[in-house]
């Protein structure tokens, strides 16, 4: 049985957040969090998740579109609330290790809201 460590590191507009350590094994489900602030920032047009340089999930409420891509086409889903857009990976595999980032495109960019969030898996 293989175990690997998931290190969650939040970096939003150059500000380093808390580091959370998660331990998972192949077959587990994991949840990668992306903070969303619709109260202060307003609605967003789209949200994209990337693993390294490859897009693995794209979501747009406005376009009524939610789709996993690449390695997560059959193993990823997005859980969206007013405060987060969490990427659930199930079951996790060793090849899922890497840097993930979510990118949010808010409709109103004048609020100076964070638009990128990084997670190291």
C-alpha cells in the first residue's frame, strides 16, 4: 500500500496563506479548496482548475457548464457555494501529485479580489 502526502499551500496575489498537510492513499477522495467571495467580489463568470499547466476542470454558472478534463474527466467534480469552489478528486491516484491552481474570473474586476489560488498535492 502506497501513501503520499498532500501539502495544501494557499498563495493569493502574492500573499502566502496557511499550509495544511493532508495524508491520502490511492483510492481516497480528496477535496481541494478554492475560496470564492461573492459577497465582496460579486458573481464570477468562470472558474478553472489546473494541474501544473494542464486544465483539469472548467466551470461557468453563467454558461451552465461544468466539466472535468484530462485525468479528471471521470474522477473530478466541483462543489460550488458562495464561499468556495472545491475540486473533489475521486479516487485519488499517485499521478495526481503536483501543483493545482484555481483561477476565478469575476464579473467586476474593480474590487481587487484574489483571482488565483494555489494548492500543492
